[in-house]
């Protein structure tokens, strides 16, 4: 069964949580991975669990031959604080459905499936609560347990180096350079993919925030090299110290990028 690796990964996370000491320290502000294109440098406090879920995600891609609409639901991320500066992550998407319409013939194709499992560690090197200047390293590996349209067909791995700077009390600058051994488009082998996300975050009120980002990725897939350019806009609302709701919109800036993406999600600390 393709879901068994996920069960194993989550079981391992649970063991790590039990083994991780619950150090007494001042509670950190909730710092979810979502929303946005980039990745924060902050880590979850030891003995704490943060669950994040993409409730719905719609992506549209169109070229001269076809238009594809992909819907994803149940994009789950589990984050567990292992030490004061180290966390473990496990991610999986429960459902994806793609509808492709051939513009010449009008023929419609459909496929549905589940996503791959991603396991990651994030080691913060400075200010794990994300305050001031914060930096982390985050290696990850993706296990090919999913199926089309979400599954890549082969394993992949990579490294992210999230950085953030608080410019003042309300504005912050964030960068997420990364390099990947990405799965080939034909699902057999890997290739180099690298890029960066640069964003500005704004604390509008004590509970409401927004961000704008630019992402550039170079993908050297053997089937065809491409440069993806995206503009991201997102907003988040935290009604209390442990919960966040978010909404985001990404816009493709060139022909090699998805046309648009709209998503909604939630994060909860336990």
C-alpha cells in the first residue's frame, strides 16, 4: 500500500516527540511555514507540535496546446520540536485531481492521486524564535509513494537555507535560497534545480500579517530546461496564540510558470 511509508514516518515523528524533552522555556510566538512561497528560519520549541494543512489549492496552467486545472486538498505538514533549535517535519498531500482540456480537439483527460511523502530537518543557527536576524539549514528528502498528478515518480532531495531580517517593528525581509536533486519529468532519475525566494513581510496588526514575494527557479530537467518566475501575495490571521488561518495567491510571470495558484490553509499548535 502506498500510504504505509507515511504511517511509518508519522510513527517515527511520534516516537521523536515522546523522546524529546519538554524543556521549560518562554513560549515562542506561533511561526508557521505557511503561507507564502518561502520558508521561515524559525523552529518549533522543544516538545511542541505544530500541524499545518492546506485546505484547498487550485493551480491553473495553460499553453498553446492545453489547459490544466489541478486541485489539491489535505496538504498536511507535521512539525515537531526536538531541541531548542532543531525540528523534524513530515509532509503529505491526501488528494489531488487534474483536469486537462486539449484546445484543438476539446478532449478532456482526468487523473487523481495522492502526494509523495517529504521528510525534513530544520536546524536553526541563530535566533530559533525568528526574532532579529535568524538563519537555518533545512535538508529534506521526498519519498515516491504518491501517484499522478501529485507524485513525482522518483525520490528527490535538497537543501534550503532560510534567512530572515527584522527591518523594524512591522517590516521584515526573508530569503530562501535552495538547491535540489529534483526528480526528472519522466519519473526516472534526478537533475539539478536551484533558486531563491525573496519576500517582504508586514505586521499589519497584532493578529493580521501580509507578505509579498518573488521566486525564481532554474530547472535543468533533461526533457527541457526552464526558468520559473512567480509573484506571491498572502495574508494570515491569528485569532489566538496557537491558531492561524491564511490565504494566498501566486501569479506566473513568464510562460514557463503556472498561470495562477489560489490557496487557503490553517495552522495549529498543540
